[in-house]
C-alpha cells in the first residue's frame, strides 16, 4: 500500500507491524502510525514558524478515521485563529 493515500478501515485492519514504526498518510497531514508492538496511533502533523509539530489524536480503532478527521478540522480552525 502506498504511504500517501486515503486510508479505509479495511486497509488499516490489514496493516501488520514491522521492525520500525511506519507512517501511512490519509491525505493532508493526518496519518496513522503503526508501532512495532502493533499499536495504531492517529496523528496530525502541522508546522509553527517552520518547526514541525504533531498532535496525537488517539488510538485506532478507539478513535475512528471519521472522528480523527473531525478533530483535525477543529484543530486547524484553532491553529489558524492563533
């Protein structure tokens, strides 16, 4: 599976852990990170003054892709407002 594509629940469930953590982007700056332990975390990557930052949105499947996308929308509004 390419690393930069829209993810589906079916694809995420099929992802297997590897020796190193691997990131799967869901378009934009929302991505899923699969840890070597098998944990799947949803993250938002963003920049402030040229410095990369990230926010943990939760553990998949406790937080769904839809919920993570909604959180990203709200966080982006907050970031743009300052």
